């Protein structure tokens, strides 16, 4: 069974630029999560999808972050414009509803 | 607001030692608690999941306990090996139903020296 795929693995941008991350969940998993993990901290949930609908985006900075999950499969997380404090690892995870979450390798973002 | 804290932040032990990692949470209204392992440059791997009605779970050399009333969980690693070196994260699923939303602690980075 293929795991959760994420790309790119690394990204370096300057502040005020925009960036997008892609996630392909495990086949059949209806629930998809995006987490932000700042160095030295645990992951923080940004947004949770059930199929292509949003379940929870209470911690998503909506003035600069957006996410979509077209057709209930792949998902894209976008930051526009990026700030220095957005430097972090962005993790994608998927699961059956309420079951164990499987995490991708993450995208490491550095904002200069 | 649910908060999860892990102590210590880092731990270094010689190979073969038994060790305990600690996790505490402020609100006992949890659905379950999980322990994850994170290797550098990789995602998280679930190690053990304890339902709120359970007291402990075991997998190989790992044993996790849960005391919901006191807001504490421990992860016990027996006979540690260099391959156990990683960051260990504790996470709770908050609330009376399983929405899947996890609240993580900041992790304990473990180094096992040969």
C-alpha cells in the first residue's frame, strides 16, 4: 500500500512570495489533514477535510493560507504572501474517519 | 483549552537502559491518546493508541499507560537500542467523540548511545 505522498520536499522562498504544497493521500482515505510543525514544537492542525468538505479550519490563518481538496482526493495548501514565521514543516496526513492517521514525509519551508 | 506537555524535552541514555517518557494534558475529556515516533526528515508513525476507557497498551518493548483522571500518560521503553533514537510525540483526541483532530505535545527527543 502506497503511503501519503507530498511534494516538494523542500522549498526556500523570500517573504511576501507565494508557495503551494501538494498532498496525495492513501487511496480510499476520506479524511485529509494539513499540519504545521514549527521547529521544536509538535504539529498543529491547520485544516481537516472529509472528502472535499472542510471539517475544521479554526487554526488556519485565512488571510494568507488557503487549502482545497478537489474531487475528494489530492489536496493543495497555499500561502500567499509568506511571512518569516511561516518557516516550518508542513505535514499532510490521511485516515478513514476517526481512525489512525498516516503521515507523509512533510514539506520543509524556509522563508527568508 | 486543551494543552499537552511533554517532559523532558530531550533525553540521552546508554543502550540497554529502560526509560520513561512523560505526557500530561490539561483537560481529561479525551477520546483517546496516541504516541507517535518522528525520525529526522520523515513523517510521524503511530506507535500506540489508548482509548479513554483503557489503562494501557503494549507493543513489543513499548508500553503506554493512561491515567485520565490525573491527565497523564507515560511511554515506557524497555531495553533501549540505538535504533530507538527519534522524537516521541504524544497527542490527544479531545472531546467525547472521535473527530480525528489531534492536539500534540512538543515532543521528547531521545538519543540512545551505543
